[in-house]
C-alpha cells in the first residue's frame, strides 16, 4: 500500500537540482538584477538580429561628430546641419555649362538633400552614424560571437571530457596528451597563431578560433565529473538494462554534469567577448563593414585625440555593463548550482 | 632530486613533440601555400617553383617536419619573410624590452596582490570585503583596451606626465621613463583578477585546523595571517605566477603596441599582420617550451616553500 495515499498526503516529490538552484538564485538580489541586465542585452541582440532595431545604423543621420544631446550642438558643425547650397558657378571654367547640365541631371535623380541632425542622444561618429544604434549593432556581433564560441568550446570540452573520463585508459591518455599540448601554448598566442594561419577575416572565423582554442578548461572539469559518475549505481543500472556507451554517457550521465557545463559557458562567454573585442580592435576579427565593439574602440581611439569621446564611452560602457552583469550572474549561478562551495 | 628532474624532463618530450606537430600542421596544411604570398603580385610559375624549393615545400611531409625539427634544435629559423632579419636575432633583441616591462610588472603585481589578499582576508565577509570584490568585478569588466586608451590619452597626452610612446637606448631611461606608464596600466588591469584569485587561495587556508590551533595558543591574528597562512597559501600562488610568466611575455602585446615598445608581443602582432610565418612559428614553439620549463620550476619551488612536499 502506498504510504502517501494512506496518510492522505500529496505524494512527496523532492525538488530537483534545477528547481532548487532556481530558488536559491531567486533569493539572491544581485543575481536577479544582473540576470535582468543580461536579459535586456540579449533582447537587444534578438531585436537587432531580426532587423527591428538599429537596422539603419549605416544611414548618415547627423552631422559628422555630432555631440550627444546633453552637450548641445557644436557651433563649428552647425553650418553642416543645413542642406548645402550648390556651389556658385565658376565663370572661368570652360567646362561650366557641361558641369551644370550634369548637376541638373544628378539632382533630378537624387532625392532632395535631407537636413542632418545637429545632436543625437549619444552623439554621432565620423560619418554621422548614430552611436546608439551602432552600439546596439556592435553588441549584436560581439555577444553572438561570444555566445556561439562558448557553446562550441564547451561542446568540444564536454565531448572530449566525456570520452576521456568514461573510457579511461588509452583514450584518456590520448586526450590528456592533447590537453597538455594545447595548454603548453598560452591561449592568446594560440589565438594569434590560428588567426595568422587562417588569413581570412569573418565572424565565423573568430568563432572557430575562440571555440577551437577554448575547450581545455571545460574538458578538465567535465572529465573529472565523468570519472566520478561512471562508477555510480545508476550508471551500473543503465549498463544492466543494456544501454549503449553513448547512451550512458549522454542520456544518463550528462544531465547530472550539465550544471558544470552551464557554468563553464557563462564564464567563457565573458572571456570570449573580451577576446573578440581585442581581436577586432587589432584588425584580426570582424571584416570591414561589420561593426563590433572592438571595431568601435578602434575608431574611437583616433577620435579621442580630437576630443570626441562619446563613441569610446558608449562602446566601453555597454561592454563593461554587460560583462559585469554576466560575471556576477555566472558567480551566482555557480553558487546556486553547487551550494557546497560556499 | 636528480632522478625526479630527469623523469620530468623525459615526460615533457611527448608534449613538446605534440606542440611541434601542431604548429607544423597549422602552418603547412591549414595555412595554405606561402610561396604565393612570398612571390608577390607578379608571380610566375618559375618564381613560385623556386621559392617552394627554397622553403622545402616540394619535399614530402616527413622531410619538411625534419627540417622544422632541425630549425627548432639549432635555433635557426632563417630570416623573417617581411624584413629579412634573422629570426633568432629578432627574438634575442626583442626579449630585453619585453622583460624591462614584465619583470617589474610581475613583481609589483604579485606583492600587491598578496598584501591586499591577506588584508582583505582579515576582514572577510565584512562590507569592506564585499565592496572590494564588487569593485574587482567591475574593474575586470572594462576592456584592457579602454584602460590603455584612456590612460595614454589622459596621463600622457593631456597631462604630459609620461611620454606618449617611445623607447630609448639606455636601460635606466627605458625603465624609468618609457616603461613607467605601461607598468602602471598593466598593474591597474591585473591587480583585480590577481586579488580575487589570491583571496580565494587565502580563504581556503583560514578554515584549516592549524589556524584554529594557532589562535588557540594565543597568537595574534596578524601573525597568523602573515606568517602561517601566507606560507601555506604560497603554493597555489607560486603555481599561478610561474605558469603565467611565459604567457605574460605575449600577453603584454597590447601595451607594447600602444607604447611603441619593441618587445616580443609587438613582434608577434606585426608578424600576424604581415603573415610572417617563421617568426610566429619560432615564438610559439619557444614560448611553449618556456611554459613547460616554468611549470617544472614551480614544482621545484614547492619544496623550498613547503618541506612536507616530497619530489619523487
């Protein structure tokens, strides 16, 4: 006879790991605040990827280097804000009639010159692009690169770690040798070496570079977890019902170590966003025409000498905010998933 | 001691062989044929065949691997493709400027990190501790690029406290004049992560039984932290510092690039920009070797710090 039914109580189900972790996370105010910030950034990435936000960042909507709204328009640039009158005719130029005919032809085809804004909420860059939209668009590149690269790295690390920890023996020796080789070369040098070899630029390339060089950390941790879990009773039970090795590794054991993988993803995303910014800054990252926080910092470096600080502030501020929130959230997530650590 | 050393060196061989093969595969198969790169825009078939013969690219792969192995062992990687300067000379002459920045930076960073970590461990759990940790997280989230750009602009360009960039001939001039701001920026960037890490090492120790014993016999908190805890926290600290030294050689490339310091890091960036494969290959292989040697040195240092550690 069922005890729960006999005593008149609802059947007692103990909450799972994820429910407990979520409860702990909910109680942590810093974690919830940082999760909200990260959520906002991810929302902006989704919206701009869907083309709903910042799709027209390349339109030259303001005068060159238009300052942010709270500073007020720059008097030196005010003249540029009005539509430019056509240049006065040059009576001495023998080609003048031809030029006038050409200009009339051009004017008929082109739209009337639009007035350009003198200020924007976050200012404008060298070409008059809206810095706010540029920051959103650049964030899309940087965040997507960081996320996808972290997923690739943790995916590889999990696969290698699972094989290595589960089988042990020769397989383990092989992957450990691999690990030793990859960790003997400092990661930044490894990234630069692969960048030198690939020679072509592209978003996919940075994802590959970061993903293929970043698997060592997750590998080490996942391998240790698999060694611990493979001797447990539930794995023996799975063995007894004839589950294949692959099934034991990824259907039975993986859910029990997935929290380690999740924490690793959240830690690597932060590192990879920083790395993407540095690579793009140096010109080894995103190609010309794609905006990322790194390429914005690259432009901003020269603008700063002219006293135009707003693009630097926007890109650096957005990045710092996201990275702070993401690191705080990663810490809280680790504590929530592994309460023994505290 | 000697058998231990020999065995450790013997164990390095497979890893080293792996590094050599990895670099070889990357540059010879993934990297494509460099002869088109070298021959320039007006390449004809004969020029390309000539270059391929010079580089040994027309040989079977095992001969090429042997050539690469010989280059590593003889420290002779030929000349850099872009400048024609011998690669060995590039490495030897760029090491000095790099070390001028890195040695003071590492020493200051470690001393400052240990002192702050122990001071923070004193007041662990307090508001000060939490505020410092939040400040560290915030400080770490700002890109190193932003630190360099802002400090170089503010302190050097606007206020004129330091030279904006440059490098001289004399060591004292370089250290005191040109390397000061890069070292300060490096310190500002690295002290937050170092402090966070060292704090966790120290906190692992303060819960141990020997700390309770020391407290029970009436030692002052100051003496417990600075003498007993420090000695025990030293092992992970040494591992961290030693393992990071070779990486730092390259890691300071942004500082070297911004401040025009002719070091190894800047040379690697230039080589990547110019697809100068011999330089990158040589630096990668030797830095990997240095990393392994420094890891071994760290293990040897353990015994000096902690006599309980037996090297077998």
